[in-house]
C-alpha cells in the first residue's frame, strides 16, 4: 500500500485511470454495466425550466430526495392525525422508540457498533455536546488542534468552547496547515506539531473528509497519535458519512459527529449523527449535559427526580426527537442498507476516477485537481482549481445546467454521488465545462 502511495505522489496520477476511454459511448457502456444504476430512479433529480435533468454534482451540500421519503413522512402524519398522543405507543412505528429504528443502519454506514451511535440534534449542537464531555482542559493542557481549512462552524464552535473555559480563542487554536504552495495535509507535520506542543493540546478535532479539498484522513493514525500525547480525538464526518467507509469503531476515536442532509439524503437541516466509542459507554465520570431522554427508558415516564443514566450513545440525548425528520432519515437509511457501503464505495471509486480521467484529458493547463489522487485518500468529491477563473465560470456552468459548488477564490467542488449520478452525468459535466473554457 505504501509503495503505491509513493508512486502516485511521484507521478501525480491515479494508476487506475488507464482503464477509461474518451467518448460518450464509453460512459453509456459504464452505465449499462453499473449494478447501482437503477437507484437513480429512486431519487428526484432536479430539472431545468424545460424539464431536462440537471447535472447535479452537489450531493456533498444537500443530497437529493428519495422518492420514498414522502411516504415515510406521510405515515407519521397519518398516525398523528388518527392517534394523537397515543402514537407514541400505537403508531405503526411507535414514536417512543423511533430513534432505535435508525441506530443499526446508521452504525453500519459509519462502521460502528449500535451502542456507539445515536441520531439526535444537529451537527454543531452535537459537536458542542461532545466537547462538553471530551474537551477537558487544564491550565497548561487546553489547546484544540484543528485543520487549517476547517469548516467555519467547527472553528466557531471550538473558539467558543475555549472562551467558555476562560481561554483566549486565538492562542488556544493550533492549526494543522498545508505546506507552502500546497493544499493537502501531511501526517509528518501533524506528528511534528504533537511532538512540540502535544503537552498543551487537550483535543484534536479533524474533518474526516475535508470539506474543501476532499482529503480523507487516516482516522486511526490520527487517533493513535493523539492518544499517545494524551489528547482526546474527535472527527467531524459531515463529508464522510455515506461517502467513505469510516470504520469509526476501529479508528478508536473518542467521538464523531456528522449531519444527515449531505451524502445521507435526509433533507435540509435534518437530524445529525453522533458516535461515542464503546469504551466510554458506561462512564459516569464524564461531564455531560442531560435531559429526560438521557434517562433510563424503563423509568423515564415515572417522572421521578432521581437521574439514571442510559448507557452508550443514547445517554447523550436530551429531548424527545422530531419524528418527521427521523422518518426522512429512515427512508434514506433503508436505501443505504439495501446497497451497502462496499458496493457504494466501489462504484464511487469508478465514477470519480472517470471524472478524474476526463479532467486529466482536457488540454487546458489551467485546470488542476487539488483533491488527492489516491482513491484511498478521498471520497467522491473532486475539488477543481481553475487558475485565474472567477465566479463567472460558476454562473456559466449553472446556466449550462451543471450544479456545482464554488469556493473562493477559484475552486469548483464536484461530487458525483454513486447512488444517483451516472457516468453519463460525468461525461456531460466535462463536455459542458470544456465548452465554457473554450469560450474563454
Ligand atoms: C456541513 C457541515 C457543517 C454544518 O453544520 P450544521 O450544524 O449541520 O449546520 C458543519 N461542519 C462541517 C464539517 C460540515 O461539513
């Protein structure tokens, strides 16, 4: 594995690319052979005003709606209409246990044990709850290490935790930065930082897949390193869940959080996931914020004042959760459960590899892929830098029916999602992109 890695870095190319060919026929042939192709029919693909399917490449921002979602939500609306409060016990899927219907399938998606996973709140809220438990600063060991291109919400959350504990929010943040003139991060640099400052760092919080570059980190390696220096280690998996095989349990991470509206297709602002490693499942010494949903299910409704902590990730819940949002998650997880992460990632590598191949074959030297070339170090997203381009390029792409995401100053993020994007989508994306570049 190591050898391949070095080779790829040296050549700057993904060696699997030789198997692809140019031309629309090849894309159509790949679609024909694709076992997951029928899943596209299970999603609503957004259309332009003339009724043509858009080329939707922003499943990393908001995943598309499964056609089944409405039915799942309607069922709960119906039960609410007919049963009122009794729905907690008598609905077809009794609401009292609703989060439990999601746990196993969500745990499978992120490679965790059911006791380690809970669907609750939203991502940034969960991040704070995890820091309440796992960010335990002392006077000398209080700093938080994040990657320099961290998603703004994570950075703001970290800074506010520092202030909350009475620390300076500038001095308390340590950045894992790319080297000069580079965009991806090197583990050696992280190792160096820990060697020099590990005794000051209380928490390491890294985006498992960086939202900007698409770099997928070695979670186990980072966790082992952090633990070696006595740091708690957590991951934000917003861009990882449903995209790569996270294997959270084996990573050994203390905690992880993710949202369900990106690759997990559960609707705008839908509930988030949270992972707390099994070794913390029965701990009573951890700080935590609690509510009635953290309390023993058997005695919850006795409404007594003696608190009895639920074991596992469930014990971090606060409130009774929104059933309508969980119904949308259930609809989506049923699809993930059918497909499985193995098949999904297999197609994903092919689909994104195809995009990489087509981009590499462009003659324009101003187009540069800044995401990792090694398929083990990325998910489906490719971040494409177009040197000297500005936002007009993005407007033109949108006008041409290609929905991508623009990041200043000059990066287009494209995420061909294996559940609903086709090889033909990728072909058309690059053709239209090429056309726009030629226009100048
Ligand atoms: C999408 C995303 C968020 C968004 O946070 P919400 O609380 O769901 O609004 C936060 N962090 C990362 C890394 C993200 O990718």
